[in-house]
């Protein structure tokens, strides 16, 4: 007979779905499927069926299983699955993953890069896995099988949830198996199914007919040849659970209650199997046949978990290799255990229920003693308890009743998980340790656990739970914790409050820490507190916040140099650079340079790249050049600082908008928006939406602009630092393109109001630029007011400089200082050479002031602006330019059919369509009569057009005009 049914029974619909999922993966329509059910219901059996089907299709199969030793092992199933690529020897070229390769080093150390110093977020890691599946599946579609995720860590489930939502364009299928136990895993699975991101297959028990079929397959007979009493007994005792069916049947045959005779299978005696202990008794019967040593060996193995290493068992049991292997081979023959093929010297129980049944047979004192001996054995073999061992030994110590030791190990495992970026697992481990060590333990040990738990809660976003631990800090204080450690805990609480944006709470905890430390504070604590207070103070709504922030940051720099603390020094110098940007760009550059030099001196990779990006951003603001930003982006990608690279991407997208490269900007911003939403980078998503609103506004597309700003608000943009830009850089410009000066003024006022409510580090929202120009035109701004605003370095930033210099020209022209005003216009046009919209909108506005006050060259400026706005389709501004031209008595371009044929340079001079037609014929040296005949006009009209052309093109005579006409080639024309 077969010990296991050779085919899947009673799962026709599930088999159909799995086959369809594999076919979809081959067609690059990745899907996820979840197999959910009680232990033994057939999840693993179906997973094996799917894997076999994938192999038959030529697909690559990656398999991993949830933690089977120890309580929590972050990312274990994913790591095991991806490591199979290494074992296969034909893995992908990881260079195709770019910066995401380094993120995968968190799962497979061999894939990390030397420069990677920053632990990627779980979302970035999930994106890296998704991209790896896309690369792996390019030649051979793949199936990723993750089994037994019911006890999986929060980080693994976050990656699974991310993959489920983003597999649709990837040649890969995801198969997840989990028990139906309530918990986070089942929540993720059910929610994914509800939003139709995956297929949920809940496996029910087999009915009596299907149990008969399964028994017949195991006994290798036709369904009708199975004794009815066997089917009835097995059906009743198994309740339709396939694993229990096989175990009971195995027990019946091995116990000689069901034997094969000449006439087929026959029952001997009475079938007596207890319910619900059928499985336990079946396994107990088989382990008894292994003898006392074999039973002790497997019991010790069950204490370790579903999988177990022979090295540990050897020490726990004290057997020699020959005896131990002999018993293990007997266990394999009894269908209890099996070699764990991927890993040498490891075995696994054939089913998790086997280990549970063995543990159920152990008396509590015996189980506790086995747990203690096993923990000692692991500690002897692995003194540092690397990887999974730390959490496992903590669990064993707990089973052994050694609470203090278990708590200390859980705390260490939690710290390791936090350092690895697994915040959810860290919280579970550290919270467990905190509860275990609540009493009877030295207060300094409890403080160390709390010191680790607070940042873990912040990283996991569980802020309220963190703030609730203030009471725990008070209890430690009452229990005698020294003032320095209490101050450290309040500093931790301040960091949590900062992360949560609760600035008042943060500064309160900093104050408490300072009070506890008193006047004798050491440099290290003072540096950290000052840096923390500086960052917090910058966000407080106080009139002297900038001065206070700078004072604290400089004090942090000084203390960090004395200790030394290069990380704190880098952070403080960068903060000083941000503060200096508004008053002195040179000083800001120096601060960022100091931060960079400090990072380079101490080998701080990520702080160095942050400094490089800060320097490049400053250069872009000052000179409008994106070259350094592009280089900084490449460096961020090289070291795996993916979030920082996206930050630069956002700035480059806005740069394209300001340069008028709208199509290219739209493509780039759409790509960034998709990535930042998927990676849950909220602050960058806000920036992208602001840039998209600006792009729509600068093209006069109000509906698109409004939609982008509405999306901005929905994402959480109200109160953000980007919000003033939505009004001063987007809405105000859209209103100006509609010639609605009043609305533009209101939008700029709203931008200023938002800046007052939420201090911003962005300086392009109009205060130092467009607001100056509109104020100069309306008479609300005079030269003294202009100088007061432009003392700020922000006014010298290239985009702002365009409008500031135009504003100065208006004020100087009104004061009769025409030469200075003309120079200011030239400076504005030079600054605007890379910003076409800013240049022409500035010309249209400054010309208005020049017309009113009688200075400058308003006709030329208006014609240039009119031509630009006509071509761009901004009818209101183009019409306003023509109206001003009429007001000063200048000729106005006639916008008739054929205008687009006139070269831009001639349109700017006021050349009409008919005049251009005459000019084209002059290139062939035709006389007035010949030209008149071709154009069906009179020779006198031709003569008038020629005279007008000589004047407009500043040619000396008809001959010179003919030469000029001949010189115009296709390159001079826009069509």
C-alpha cells in the first residue's frame, strides 16, 4: 500500500485554479493564491501539486517555509525561497536590479554590496523582491511558494501583502499556505481576497465518498473493494481531515487490524480508535516501536520544532552518531521524519502535527528538562546565538521556566530585529521581554529593554503604545533607576514624539532629560540632546525658532567634536545648512561641505550621500543647474539609498516643469508617483503631486491642477511644507495665465499664510519672487520694501531672481532711473534664459509697468511675449499683450490662418502673414509687379509691404531686404 495518497483527492476546483494561476504567470499576468485550512487538510499536498505543475511547464520554483524553530524569525520563508536561486547555480544577473540589489542583501547576504550601510525599509525590500521575480521570470516564469505562514513575522507578511498587490505585470505566481487560525496572517489573506488582489481557497474537509476514494488509493484497490466498516471508522475518526485519514489507515495496517488477504483487504477484530486522540495514539504507537531511545530522540527533536539539526540533538541526547542515525532511519521508515534536503544534517517531521502530538505526550517536568538541556546544548554549540538561535533559545528557556534568561534573550533578539529593520518583529520580541522582566529583575536591565522597545514602537508606527510607556519610566524611577538612565529614556521618548510630529511633547521630554542630568551633563548626552532639540525647535510655532534652532545645532556640533560623535555632527551641520539657505547660500554650501567632510573622514556612507544631495540641491536652487543633482542621484543609487534617490528624482521632475519640458516632466513624474505610492513614501508622493499641479498650472490646465491639488490634500498634504508651493508656484501662475491678477494675489497670500502656519524649507512659493513683481506693479511695494525682502538669500535663487529683478526694474523705472531699470530687465532675462514661462510672463508684466511709467522697450518685450503665449495656446495673456501694444500705438500681429508659417524671429518683429509671403518672393529678386501677380494684390500694396518690412527688419534698402529674405532657411522656421 501507499503511505500517502498518490493523487490529490476532492480538490478539483482548487486544482483548476492553480493550473490557471500558473498559466497566467506564463502570460505575464502574475497572480497570488492562498490555501487556507486547518492542519492536515491538504495545503502542503496542493502546494506540491502546484510546484510539480510548474516544473512540468518549465517554470522556476522558489520555496520557503515559515519559521519552524524558535518563535519568530524575520523574513525566514523569503530568505529560504531566494537562496534556492544560489543553490540552483543559474541565478539572474543581479546588476539588472540596480540599487535594489543591495536591499536583497538583507535576505541573501551574498547579494549585498559593500557600500550598503543603510537598512532598507520593508517596502523597499518588497519592491526589490518584486523586481527580482520580474528578472528571474523573464526567461522562465516562476512560482514562489511560501508555506506555513500562520506564525510568520509581520515583516514577511508586509512583503507578501506588497507582492500580492503588484504581481499583475510580473511573470510570477505566488502561492501562500496558512492555517485558518485568527491572526495577522489570516487578516492579510482575507483583505487581499476582498480587494481581488488574490484568490482565496479555503480547504474544507473531505466528505465520506472522498474519504473512501482516498483510502482506496492508499490501499491500491478500486473504491468498491474497500471494506465499508473501514471507510465508516476512518470517516468518523478523521472527520474528513486527509492527514488524519492517512495516519489512521497507517495505524490500522501496522497494527494488523487491516490486512491484505487473497480476497483483498480484510478487517481482523474490532476497529477501536479513540476520538479525538486518534492521531496522538497513532503517532505514539509508531514511536513506541522505535524503542525508548528512539522515542526520546524524537521527543527532543519536537522540542526544537518542526525542523531540527543533528548537531544539537547529538549533544542533548548524548548518543554516538551511529546509534542516532540508526534511530533516525527507523523514524524515516515509520513515516515520522524525513531528511531536510536543502540543508545538510537537518531533518524535519513529515507534518507539523507530528511534533505537536509528540509534545502532547511529554509530562510537563520532562518537557521543561528537555527544553533546558536543549537550550544549554545550543548555547554550547553557538555561543553568540546568531540568526535564529537567539529567539529559539529564548523560547526554550521560557519552556524550562527560566524567565529572566528568556527575557534577556528575547530582548537581544528584538534588538537584532530592530537593527535589521524588522520593526514589527522587534516590537513583539521586546514587548514580550518587557512583560517577562516586569518584576524581580535589576532595574538597569529593564531600562535597557525599554530603551530598545521605544524606538521599535516608533519605527512600527505604534506611537500611542510608546507614549503609554511613560508610566513604565516612572516605575523604574521609583524602583531606583539612576538619573542618567532616566534621562536617556526621556530622550528616547522625545525621539518618538519627533517621529510622530508631536513637537511640543518632544521638547517637553528633552526638558525633563536636561533637568535630570543637571549641570554636570557629559558631552555625549549633551550633543545628542542638543541635536534632538534643534530638530524639534525648528518645527515649533515660535517667533525665535530659527535663532533657537541654530543655537542648539551649533552647540551640538561643538559637543559632537569633543566626544567625538561624527553621526551627530553630520546631522547638525546639515541642519545648519538648511537654516543658512534662506540668508546666505555660501554659508549653506559651507555647512553641507563640513557635513560631507566629516562623513568621509569617518566612513559614514549614507550621511555622506545625504550631504552630497544637499549640496546638489543647493546648487540647483542657486544656479538652476540640474547636473549636480543627476550625479548625486547616481551616487545614491550606487550605495542603495533608494529613498534618497527618489527624493532627487522629484526635484529633477520639478526642474523639467520649470524649464518648460512638460511632456518629459509628465512621464518622469508619473513614473515617480507610481513608485512612491507603491513604496509608501508619503512625503515624496506629496512633492510629486505638487510638481504635477505646477506642471498643469504652467500650461493653463486648471482642471488638471485642481485634481492634483485635491489628490495632494487627500494624501495628507494639509499642513505639509509643500502646501505653500501648491498656491504660490501652481495656482498663482495658473491665475496669471488667465489674466486674473486678483486671484493670483489671493493665491500668493494663501501661500504666505501657509508658510506662517507651517515653516517650510522650500523657498519657491512666491515670497521672494512673483509676489515682489505683483507688489511693484500694484504700488504696494516700494524700493525699501523690496530691499527688505531681497536681503534674504532666497531672493537670489535663480527662479526667484527672475521675478525679483523684473520687480526691481518696475520700481527703478517708476523712479525715473531708466538705465538701471533696463539693466535689471537684462539681468532678469538672463536669469530666465532656462525658464521660458518665467521669462515671457515677466516680460508681459514688466512691459505693463514700462508703458505706465514711460521707460524701456515695452513694444519689443510685448511682441516677444505675445509670440510665446500665442504659440503656447495661452490666449488670455497673448490677448493682453496685443491690447497693450494697441495702447501704445504699435502694430499688432494679425492672428490669421498661416501665422504659424512665419518664423518666430519675424513674428516677434510684428511681421504679418502677407508681409512674410512678400518677403519669401523677394528672396528670388522678383519685382513688385511679378509679386503682385502671384499674390493677387496690386503693385502698390506690394510696395507698402516692402517698406514695412524694411522698417521692421531694420534693413537699409530693398536689396538688403532681398538678401535677408534669401538668408532665411528651414532652420529658422518652426514648421
